[in-house]
C-alpha cells in the first residue's frame, strides 16, 4: 500500500537560477539534497533556469509521470511570471515561489546577526534586479518584514550599477542583509559595491539552510495533488 501511494506522488522539481560559480552550484545541490532528505519517498530533482545545466525543459522531458515545479526563487521576477509557466505548460504544475515568507525573514536575521549587522545604524536589504513590478513588490514586503523583526527601518535595494552610490547615501554605519540564495555574480557584485561604499558588514547569502529546504517542501505540499 505504501509503495502504491508513494508511486503516485508527483516528482518535486526544484527550479533554481543558474550560476557559473562552483560555490553557488554546490549550494544549490546541497539545498536540494536537504529537500530530498526531508521527503525520501519523493523523486526530488533540480533544474536551472539560466547559465547552468540541466535546464528546466530538459529535466521536465526526462522525468516520467506527474511533476510539481517549485521555483526556488525569492521574488516574482521574469522566471516566476513568464519563463517557468511557459516551460512547464501542461507538463507540470507550478508551486508558489519562496518569498516573501517569515521563514526567509528568520534566516535573513540569522545571517545578518552572524555578520555583525546588529551594530549598524542603517540596514539595506539587497536583492537581484528585475524589471517586473511584482518582484519590486515582493522585495518591499520582504524589507517590511525584516524591519519588523529587527525593529528598525530597512531600505530595499537591488544589485545594479547604482548600488555602490545608493549604499553610500545611506546614513551612519550601514550593514547589508543579503537577499540572495547563493554565491555567484550578484553576490560578487554586491560585495564589490559594499566595499566601495564603505559598508560595515555584508551578510552571507541565505544558502542551503535547513529552514529553506523545509519551505521548499511546504511549497510542494501546497499544490493540490
């Protein structure tokens, strides 16, 4: 009976933003490995949406049976709004992306405190850029949630050519809460901009945190089977 029931469960396909960074790829694989350990009865796999392989389309074509794609993305940018739904189409159901969520806020606070951010006068929440207003809305909510937990204002910013100047304009001793999942181009650019602006502390990315693995499983479970 157990085998018959679990055999009918859809596979969980985690869709992550790709990176050329070996450390970033290791973080992605470690996170998905945590997901698989939480739900050993499921077929758990991963795909990348840019740069790295395998692509989402490739993995969807290879997986038998039904599939739930979980966008392991923090905001509703291009991949969430356009790319994943178009690629999944009738082949798979798509879960909600990860953020904003109280789970992410708690991990943000943990990383921020570990980096010494509590000593700062001003907090910036820095995320990857997007042209989608939905992504900006998600980032604003995440900043508000972080501000409530830290009991101080949080300034939402994105990684772009103006980041160093934007950080330099913030008053007092500035610390960055890093709203990125792993290592790669955006984190490298953020750290360079923060050094240029004289930022006091930059938190590590969210990474393969056990709570984020649990959130991925939760997003899968929210999809009607």
